[in-house]
C-alpha cells in the first residue's frame, strides 16, 4: 500500500526581518497571511517545514558568484536600495538564502516522498531576479534555483514551472530560455513591469518551444485564467509529461491588488491549484511545490492563499462554482489563439 503523504508549509520567522515598512513588499504580507490561516484553522491540516539556508554553491546554479557577493556586500548596513524597486537591509542576505533554501527543502521533501506537495511561504520573492541582477523586489530566483536542484539531485529531465504572478517572470525565463528540461509557462498582464513576456518569446536553441507566454490584457478574471490552463497548459503537459511541477504563485492578479489590473477572485486560486494538482497527478506522481511571489492586497492575497492551501491539502473548504469559460473575453481568446499559432510554428 502506498504510504499516506501530506501537504507541507515552509515558513520561518526570519523571513520577516527583510523589511521596509514603506515598501509594498514588506513583512506585513506574511503576517496578514499567517493571521488569516490561523483564524480559519487550516494550519492544523498542514505539515510544518523548517527551511535551511541555501548553500552558496546552490545559488550559483542560477546566479554567478559576483551577483551573490554584490547582494551580500550591499546587505550589510541599514536600509538601502539596489534600484528604484528593490531594497536590502542587514537581514536581507540571510533571509534570501533562507527563502531559496526553503524551496529547496520543499523539493527534497516532495521528491523523497515524505510529502505529496508543499507551499513555500517565503520572502524575498524571486521570479524577477535575473542571473546577474536583482530587480522587481527579488534578490535570488528561488524557483529557478529549486528547478536546477531537482535536475542535479534527482536526475529529472522535465520540470514544469507555472508562473501566474501578474508580472512576467523575466528572471525565470532567462534562466531556462535555452533549456528543454524546463517548460516555463507564464500567464501575466501585458504592458506592465517588467515589459517582457511577449508571445514571440518562445525559447532559443534546444529550448525553443519550451517557453510559453500568455500576455493578457488588463481586466481578465477567473474565466480567462482558467481557460489558459485548460486550452494551453494541459495539452502541453500531456505531451511534455513533467516529472515535477513548480509554481511561482503570485497573488497580485487578485481583483483587490493595488499594483496591477486583473480581476481574479480568491476562489480562482483554489481552482487553478486543482488544475496544477491534476497535471501532477497524471504525470509527476502528485509532486507539486509552490512558492510565494507577489500579492499585495492585505485581504485578497491571504484569502487567495487560503484557497490554494485548501486545494493542495484537499481539505474541502466551500467555495463558489467556477466561471463559464465560454464567457471569457474575446481579447483573451484571441491571445490564446495567437499563442497556439506561435507554438505550432516552433
């Protein structure tokens, strides 16, 4: 009989030490999430995971030593800025190592069949971090480092990274643009930061066709996002057959987020998580690791996390029925058709 496995939750109080109270990406994000999860009693159904700090050599899977040293050097005193969006303080370097290490720890627990899946409640976030540049609130690319670890430690040949953060994950795309071992699939709002993620960006060399961008117009909601997963991602995965599913889970596409213009309800994040689980169940022995990226609504982001964790753990919280995907906006349907046409030509 197959042993029962569970859903893990990575968290550490030191994630709160990387902080700038006047910045959207501050410690209050995690405090609000934890408060709501405690109030709704969901933590009792999850397995706590204590993260470790990523080794320098592991961070170098994605980032050259010069970049790592740059972050370490600048994160030695009080609060300072690396660019107009990204800050560090004296706690940021160990917190960033702990964030990357938290996702590594979750991958190990899932790959060793100790857990079915896990959510990594980590910060600073990672998907904008280019190999040689911190940007967009991100210092090290947590999910990209974890994907490289899965390849090196477990010999995986096919990993899906789904990125539903409202902003395109330029750093993750760069890390795997020529690498067919990772299928990078991003659904994001077009024409906002960082300005990348166009339909024609499909990978290069051996990686051509393994980068898929769905740049939606602002105002898209549940139907449009769920249509992208059903019409594009699931058929791609039927061919690709990922052995591990990683998710850059940014909740800033929520209807209440102050920094973007999408309209997803909280319940949509639970339904998208169920789609992720279906892909993993069919191809990856249920292995899913999700990591926090953006999400800046003090009410909306925690509620979205509640539905994500409920779906991951199969706890059965009541939520509204899904949308009529036939009612998806015509602009979104046209985007999906354009993406498919681009993929057919690769």
